[in-house]
């Protein structure tokens, strides 16, 4: 997707909002604020469409957000593949659990569609541009913008950081430090045009071993989306990401994938981390940039999209003036909306580190599937109502 404004034009204007990061959180936040008539600039360091390490699952939480913002038909229009089951593998055994209906769609298609929707509502888009946060003074913040050819300084009354785990916006902010869980795993993923017939559409397949776990689901046009969370030492032992993923699948007697080692794999840093400071004057942090817990069946996408909707009224209020009381209410609302489900995912992520525990759980779930219902209900429950 091409830029709707040049770098120099962006620097010449004073924006109401600059949103940094054009994933689901950033794109939805930009869309919501543009709908309110605000001058919004959406910036991302990548060109779009682009691939993203993600399991591609849009569960009930994320679907609810799409309905709330008037985009309930988006997934159907993109040809997203429905799923309603989750199959867990360990040591050659497996168990199938029922899930509420979800959709699988590649991030390259989903993110692009959300950006297009934000632009249709009046937001400007500037891809291929690195943004860094500068000083806040006179009720506005300076944001440095730089591409491969030139750079400038833009001014915005409010800045929203939605640039994910590896975001650079706050890199120079002395108030922000990211705390990473020392046992956290790294992420990796790819999308393949074809794959083994064993991975049927309509089901999320997850294979667990001592070194990590791999999730596989069919997305639009029967593409195979693969996402993994693995120990860094496990990946180093196998030489590369594709060999490590193949080892986990082989341990669970799953069919090898044609063209597996030729696929374009993307990686992440450690998955479970949080910033020590989530708010500075004139700046809000949302989505993965606000803290991330190793996901299970697409919860991360739902958290990010929910935080985008939550931030809009706070950002609007910030235009009338920043205060510590506003920052306090924002952080409290964000935690209240997301913390219970994130804690549930954290517990599940820790449990997946013990294959013997997963193996025994599969044996129990094979006989008594009803045992999984409380876990599924808690993970897939809609967000609590948050009052601002």
C-alpha cells in the first residue's frame, strides 16, 4: 500500500494523533480516532502488505472488537477460514477440543485491510518510516521520522505507541525499560501455499515437545499458517528455526511438510515481556508494545485490538490536556480489561513446558473433554466493560 502523505508533508503539519505501528492495534486506533474527525497519521517502518509472525487466529475477543467498530464483514470479505476445534498433540497422542467459532487469516491480508479501512475514514498512512519519540513540551510531542532517503521532525498533540515487541518508538525514552521473563521463549512463523493434507481446515493443530510448541492452521485460500514458541537453546541445537520446528512435529509423528525448509521464516525476540513504564506525558502504549504474554490460540490479537478501542476516549481526553490522573485511569482500565486472560495464558504457557503434564492432560481430555471447558471459557470470554 502506498503512502497517502510524504515525509516532508508529515513534518510540516501538526497532528492531533500520530499512531506508530500499523498492526491491528495501531490501525484500529487510527481508524477510530479518524472517525472522530481528528488529524491522524499512521506510521510503520515496514512496507505493506508484509508477513508477520502470528498464528493468524481471530477468536471471539477479536471478532467482538470488529463488530463494535463496524467491520464485522471484513473476515468474510478476505475469505478467512473458519475453525471450531483445537487438536493438541504430545508424544504421539492427541485430543480434540471444541472451540467457539474463529477465523484464520494471514496477517499480510488482515493488517492491510485494516489500514485501508483507517485511510477510508480519513487517517493518513506513512509506511517504510522509522519513528522515534522526542520531548514533550507545550502540550505536544516531537516525533522523529526517518526513511531510507530523508528525515524530519513531526509534531503531535498525542502519540500512540503500537509498534509491537521490537518497537523502536520508545528506544530513546529513558523512562521506559522492558522487563523480559527469563524463561520466555522466542517466536517464529511462516505461511506456506501448500502443506500436508493431514492438517485439515477448521482445526487449530498444536504439537508440544520439550523444546517448545508449534501451532498450525489453514487460512484463506487454504494457506498453511505456522507459528512456534521455542527455547532459544533448542533452536541453536537444531541449527535453524525450520529444523527445530520439524523436530517438534516429528516427535509427535506428524506428516513432514513439502517445501518446509525453503519457506521464509520470520522470528521474534522473547515473547513474554512488559514495559516498566506504559505511559508518559502525551503518549499511550497499546497492543504488544504495552506488554505481551506468550499466547495460546490467538489471544494476542484480541488483546491488541481491545486495547486499540480502549485508548480512543483517553486519547480524545488528552487533547484537552494531559494529567497524571488521566494516565492513572488509562493504566487501570487497560489492566482491568486484559490482565485476567493474560494471566490464564501465562499459566498455560508454563504448563506447556512440561510434556509429561501435557501428555497426561491429553489422556484425561480424551476421556473427559468437558474438563477443558472452564479453560476455553476463560480464554475466549469477551472483554469486561471498562468505564473511562
